[in-house]
């Protein structure tokens, strides 16, 4: 049934307002799908490639061409809204690659088409069919943060019984815990969100409160809270091979210990815990307020205080600019500089008209997200590979990487202005992307503030009211902020896990040398799945939420194959696991993170990269499309012995 005329007029006016300021490359792709006219992919409409990480809203096109595109897009959107079907509901492989290449004004590799297909709303998979698990089958999910909520949605969608254990009283994980000033994402939140739950974001790069609201929205939309046991902590899990179940020891809200016996355990505790404190003499002697950014006190008052912040990574870069004008002084101790990138949309609100367009036109929203996925993901992967013929390996990996260095350097110089004395302190000597690339939050402009002092000399000692550097300089302090991040190298330290053989994961992983097949499954640990496991962080760029969605698709397929095989246990073969991780290490050897010129939390004490994935997001998507039964040992289901 058609909408009433007054609603149509209202929608048309709102569509017109949105299209008038919409992203031109995204409008072009919307036009192609809605109308079927491929002429929009050719000159004079083809966008020009922008510099840097710009959204390229104008497409680099003349005003007259932009106006023609906007008029045609508005007509197509209104026609679709009033009943005209999408002309190309499912673009062919060739066409979707051609479309994204046009939208980005650059070549897109053939293998990337699977991600495009997965993201387009008209090409989405049919509703998931229920998995016929045996009576009494139960899955336990540990953690109700980003990964845990994703696991719960997928399990519920396919009818697999589950329970979520959450140690705190609320969902949200890192976005529940981290409430320091400026906390937010450095990935655009239209990408940092689940494909199954688009959201009406108010900012292009969301801050902590809105991210927490989004995760609450997920819990409510999918009715997950009734399956979550809050204020309940998992202390240990041990595999019971006789009964093909896990014995999970939990501490209940009353403090009592109970034992649960699920068939499957999914760890969703992530890597951003526990918090990490610096090993500095006298830290416990400081008499003023001292706290980690992840434990920011709600009542702390920084007004006219002498603040010392230890660390200059992601959290510090967000905190510093936020507090610089509150404090009497801010002294930042940095261990080594980071590369940071600008983005024109960082911290900017999304206009209401664009929010309407994103909400109401799924094709536009899909192509907007696809452009972000490429720009903030696989686009730069090739620039992170070592070129053996490149003559300057000390400063860059290859010609493209050197161009990144020149661009970022020019940006830093422009931000520092007349504070050229700081260049030696803030410009890294290692290649761009060697450490996590940060999104600039006004850090360099903050360093021009007379109240701010950047110190690169290591700390020798902390006294009751001051921090003493190794060169003997003393910095008086009323408040000490610890911004040294998390112990990300030691995966799954929140609870003890023992496998079939009785060995703990700490033993198997030799403490900080975690390995898993596809970052998800581990030999000797049947029916155990690790979300956001080793070598899964898309260090070249991408969204954690997309990675977890890929993992959960794989996990659900394994559970389905368990049911089809009438298996009580499924375990990754050791040779498959080892061959995969050998491949990970070989790939990393040719990438920037193995460059010797910097320290990075990506590498463990042996120099092995355990956090980042060396693979394209598109490659990992294909790896996790479906589980290969031959890579696993399926153990026939046995009757339980109580």
C-alpha cells in the first residue's frame, strides 16, 4: 500500500535535504543499483581519488556534475520509496567490483568481492535455519561485551541453547569500563557496528557513551539480558573427556562457587584486560590520586591540578586534549612516538538529513559502509609489505609506505606550527603502521599549549608528590594518570583453562605465545572457541565487530557439523593448527610489524607477532566461510556418566 500523500511529501523533503549534502561516490552507487544505469560509472561522473583518508564527499567533481548526480539520485530514491523495485538487487561479481572501484577511484582486488556481496542488503543470506542439537545441549558464553553479544545473537538466531556469564552488572565490556575523558573509537562507527544491527549514530566517530548505548540496544533488541547471569565470574574451566563436557567453576553474586557443565564454551573476554601498570620504582609511594585510564574515578577533579600522565598511546591521545585546559599543568611521559592520522569527520556530528538518509535507504547505507570498509581496511595492506629492492628500509617498507610517511610528516609539521623544537620527539623513525596508527584528536595542537610538557626521558623513580626522570629532572604532581593500556599479549588470563590432557592454556601457550587455528580453535581444547583470539586484530585496518561476526559464522557452522555428525566433541587437528600458524609467521616476516626499529605490543617476549593478523580481511572472510570437516576430529557422542 502506498504511503499517504502528506507522508510522501515529508519523506521527499527529507530525502532532498539528505541528498543535497550526501557523499557523491555513495550516491553514484545508489543510483546504479536503483536505476540499473551503468553510465553513472563512466566519465564525466567517475569520482577522483582524494588525498589521505578523506570521505571524498564531492568526489572531486565539478559543481554542475555533482548537481546532476544529486538530482538523479533524489528522483531514483523517491521512485524506489513509492514502489519502484531496485533495478539491480544483486550486482554480479564483476559489477560489484567495478562499482566499488569507481566509488573509491582505485583498483579493487578480485578477492574482495565476497565482502561486498555480504554487505549488500539485497544480497544478504536467507534467515538462518535452526541447528538440531541433541536434547540437553548447552553453550556457555563467557563475557557480555562486543564479542559475547555477537555470540549470543548468533546462537539465539539458530536455536542453540546458551547462557552468558558476565562478571559485572552490565553489558558492554570495554565500553562499559572505559569512561575516561575523550574515550571513543578511532574506526568510523558505521563500520564499527554489527552488520545485523545498523544504528542511528550521532557522530561519525562515536564516543564512549553512545557506544555503550549501542551495546545496550543490541542486548534489548535481541532480548539477550534474560540469558545473561550478571555479577558472576568464571574462575576456571576444565574439559571432562569422559562426558564430553566442560566443567566450569563460577563464583555467583553471593560469593558461592558453583559448577556448570556446558557442551561448548565460547570465550568472549577479549584482549583488553587485565590492565597493565608500568614497572616503575616508587609507584606505590605516590600520595596523590593515582589511577589507570580504564579505572577513571567518577568524582576526580583535575581543575588547577598538576597532572602527570604516563603513556602516549591511544587512551593518552584521547585523554590529553580533553583535559589540557582544566589542569594547572600536564606532563606526559612517552616511551616512543606514534604515527597519527587526521580525518575530516573525526569528532564531527552527523547532520540530521544524512542520518535520515542512512536510516531510510539501505542501499545508500550499505555502500557508505562498504567504502569505509575498504578505506579503513584492506586498502593499505599492500603498503605494509617489505620491498626487498627498496633502498631505504630504515624509514619505510616500500614506495607507497614512504609516501604515507611524507603525508603524515607534513600533517604533524602543520599541526605543530612554530613548535618545531618538538619534531624530534614526535616524529617516529620507524615506518608508518609499524605500531598502531592513531587517529589524531588534537594531540599535536595540545603540545603547543604552554601548560603541556612532553617528556621522552624514561622515569627513574616516583616519590610521594613528584616524578623523577632518569636525567634527574623532577616533575611535581598532584594527580598521576596511568595510560599504559592492557596486557594484550597474554590471552585468556581472566580464568584458568585446562584441556583434554589437563594442561593449562598458559602452559600450552608458554605464557605469552598464544596460537590458535583461525585465531579461534586450539588442539587439546575440544568444543572451545576463542573470540578475538591470537592473530586476529586487523592491524592494517578494519572493524573488530566484523572479525567477530566472521568467527561466529565459523563457530555456528562447526556446531552445525557437530550435530550432523552426531559428535559429542570436535577438536582441531594439530597438524592443521601448526601449518596455519607457520603460515601466519611467514606472512608476518614480510610485514611492517616485524620491522626491528620499534617496540610494539603486537610482539611477544620472543619477538613473535601474536596480536595482529597478517591477512586481508577478505582473505579471512574466505577462511571462515565454512568449516572444513577434514581439519577436525569429530568424536562420536557418548552417553553421559554422572
